[in-house]
C-alpha cells in the first residue's frame, strides 16, 4: 500500500510540475510583477479556454498532492 501511494505521489508531482510550466505568465519582467498585482486584483478578466482548463487541473492536482502526502504519513 505504501509503495502504491508513493508511486502515485511521484506521478501526481510530475504532472503538477508539467501543468504549472504549461501555464502562461500573467506579466513579463519585474515591472509586470509590481503593477500586475493591481491589474489582477481589480481587473475583471476571466480565464478562457486552455488557461481555464490548466487552472482547474492545477487545483485538482494540488489537492491530490496534499491528500497523498498526508496518506503516506499515516501509513
């Protein structure tokens, strides 16, 4: 059981890394990092298409990662 959970954790971890790297950046450079927060906070742009799918897959994989990590520590 422990080995199965560990293998599953490695697969979920690699998938999470790939999905995060596939997401497009919201701003470019240091100036975008400073002013980008205000745009994202007050802007009413919603993610569409592939960005929305990648965002939701990232959330699901992150939740799975935490659940598997807690499950491995219990077993």
